[in-house]
């Protein structure tokens, strides 16, 4: 907020403010949609597979992102009403907890996408050995390691967020992991194209191959949506840390509320992708709604 106030003095860009009604509506929709995904996977035993557990991990990350922005907006409103101060000890601890939740959401999303990409890679190119390589117990162990690492990293980064030695590795991690996932997808599609020519004469294998490629395309959509929704906010963090006094940086930071809303839009879009591209999830949703009626 101090950076936003300062930016008004060095740039002519008007700060864009998202109405609170829109903000809370988008956040509530994202939380409810991802909660619906979790309930569907828990209720349907056919969805108790490593791939859907990784999808649940991504859904939890999206829920944390929406919850973080919702709580942050509530605390800002309380500050404006005078119930909270900006520089108190309690508010400082509260701010650190909120920052930790944000970083946990971002890291959880990145590593969940990485786990999903690795799962798709194994499914496509090691189909006959997939159930031996990616067992349910191994998938749960991977998720436990991911969330333990993300939780520890989020606490450390939140506590030492004012140190450049902490901010720089965090900001480097985002493009590095995205580049690694992108390389994995490119390698996946190039090999899949050559494999498709070899198995074109085998009908059953072709059907299986098309199913796996559909899953890879779905995850590519996830990656594209994630980049569009999170990259503007990560860029805001970089500019706020390294060039807060530059008029051009300050002008970009005037759309802070829009970038925060994009994060919550990611939580809304991902469940829609699940619902439209997964027949098993669509069937589970129909059964859930019919039973509720």
C-alpha cells in the first residue's frame, strides 16, 4: 500500500481498483469450485488414482490462493475502518502469515503442475509399466514431500522477505520451473508424434494413445492458464522489490488489484477445465447433483 501511494506521486497512471463485490464473488466461486473437485474425488473410488490426487493438490493450491486474497482484502477493509493498524506487532505477524499463505499457494501450484506433467509423461511413454512406476503409495509420498517443502519454503521466505538473498531465488524459481515443464511438454509431444506413426496400425494402442495425448493437451491448457494468471502478479513482486521508484514500474503496479483478481480467476478456470475434459468427473458431478436433489 505504501508503494501504491508513492507511485501516485511519480506517475500519472491512475490506480485501478476492483470493486469489493466482484472481488469476493470471484474468490467465493473459486473456493467452492475447487472444493467440489475435492469432494468428487473423495466420493468416487474410481478417481482414487495418482493423476486425480495430483489434480486435488492443484485444487488445494488454487483454494489457498483465493483464500489468501479474500483474507487480505478483509484485513485491508478493517485497516481502513480503524480496527487494525498498519504497523502494529499483531498486524506484522498477520501480514507474515498472509505472505506465507500466498507463497504456499504459488509453490504448491508450480510443483503440482510439475507432478501432473511427470505423471502424464510416464503414462504416455511407459504405459505398460505405469502402474508399477506410479503406485498410489508413491504418489502420496510425492505429495507429502511437495507440501512439506512448500510449507517450509513459504515460512522461510515470508520471514526473510526483505532480504534480496531470499527474494531472488524465489523469483528465479518461477520461470525456471515453468521452463522445465515447458521443455518436458515439448519433448513429450515430439516423441508422441513419432510414436503415433509407429502404432498407427494398432487400433487399441491408437485409442489408448489418443486418450493419453488428450490428458497431455489438458495439462498444457493448465500451464497456459497458470502463466497468464500468475505471471503478472509475480512481475509485480519483482518490480516492487527492484524498481519501486521508476515511473514505468509504478505505472504497472497501479493495476495491483487486477493482478490479484487474475490469481482468483485461475482458481475458477482450472475446475472448469477438469469438468469439461474429464468424462469421469462429469459423471461424478451429475451423480452428486442428482443425489442432492
